[in-house]
C-alpha cells in the first residue's frame, strides 16, 4: 500500500470505529511499528489531523472539530513518484518561460504537492535544484492572451483577434472559433475556424496583438475533421500532405538522425554505406526546408524534384553570400 493510500486508510479506520488501538491499525495496514508512527506524525504535521490517543477508550481518536487548525485530506491522491513528476512538469513550465501563463492558478497546487512530498532527499527542493531545462528560441505569449484563448477554448466562445501574419507581413482582424491549442518547438499555436476565410487555420499565439471574447458561440468542428485538415502535414505547416520527401543522410549524421522522429508517419531504412534514408509527408515546405538545411552537407534531398531544386537554390544563394568579401 502506498504512503498516501495509508493516510486515507488511517483516517477511514479511525472515523468508522471511533477509536482504534495502535496494534489494530498496524495489522490493518500491514506495516511496521516505525512506519505507522511516521504516518501518524505526518497526518498531524502536514494535514493538521486532530489525531490523539484517548486513554479511556484505549485507542486513537479524532478530536472535536474545535481542536487545532482545520483538517481536510486532499481529494486527489498521488504516490511520491507521481508528485515528483508533477513538480518536475511545473519546473519545466517555469524554465521554458511559460510559468507566467499558469503561475497564479498553479501556485496553490504546487504548495500542496510540496507539503505532501515533505522535505526528504527526493523532495521538492531536489526537483528545483536538480532539474534544469534550457529553452532555445522560445516565443513567449502574453499571459492575458493565453488566458483569453484558454477561456474561449473551454467555454466554446468566439474570439476577435488582431493578428500579424508574418509570412505576408500583413496585419488584420479575424473572428475565430478556437478548436485546439498546440505546443510545437517552444511556441503555442491555435487551431481555429477562421470566419473570414471560412476554413480551418493555424494561428501563432505570439503573433496575436489584441484579443477579446465575443458573446457568440464558437462554431463546432470535430477534432477528427481538425486532424484531417490540419493534423497530418509537416510541423506547424500542416494540412493534407501533397508530397513525400525522401532524404538521405550521411553515415555520420545518421548516428543522430536515427533517434529522431521528424513525423509520426515517417518511414526509414538503413543504407549500404551506413547512411540513413528518411521518407516523410508534407504539405507546405518552409519548416521542412529549415530542418533539412540545418544538416548542411550531411543530407541530400532525393525527391520530389521541386523540393530538391528549392534546397539547391537556397544553398547556392548562401554560397554566393559567403563568396562576397566579409563586411568591414
């Protein structure tokens, strides 16, 4: 029986019997004397449980309601490992710069989790000191916009947003029905039905410059339809796949790429020279091109021809830039 389950069982046994002897508790829980002693102390110290020993009744009882601070066991029970996992996730949010999105709402829960876990060697302090996340190129979202989008998403309301479309460097106002939040590569995106375009679109939350809730119900689109339209392309440039990219990596690059998942539907195989061939679907190619280019001379685009030509043009343009005299 887990520690937190024992706490609940102790509380239950005392309430049901009115008074219970130490040995009866020990037998019911099947624990050592030392373990039960620690559990009773933890209930008193962490949860303000008014557990006292009544000599006249020969066992432990719960004192009257007026005894000591308010006593209430939490409604959710977690093992020590589960609590550590939750605190680790919270630390990840903090280190990724997303803590401001949920900080005020999550703080009471974190405080309670820390109390449940205690101050042992594997406690909350160890999580904070020994877990480190190094963010790279993250794009923070203003907390007020994140909260508005979250409220609209859960409450199934429409939003009006002022949006900067960076690809076209255009600004405009949109009325959208939020369908799903997506976190991809340290950035937040909103899958939504755009009422101007009358179609599903993807909006980067960090490109939202204004937002307000509208007193209109969101248009409902099934998540199956959202997946069909937006969920199968490459990266955040999603949509129905138009082509399959075929990439061949050198033997040196293959040592790392073999461990990477570029797309959930990717196909791959070893090459005779120790290299690695990767096939994956895509609709629009901008993000795929960036991922290919970061491997430089260690990757070759085999197909389709238009993607191969696009990468060749970008590499040639880069080479011309480096052939110029260095500035200054």
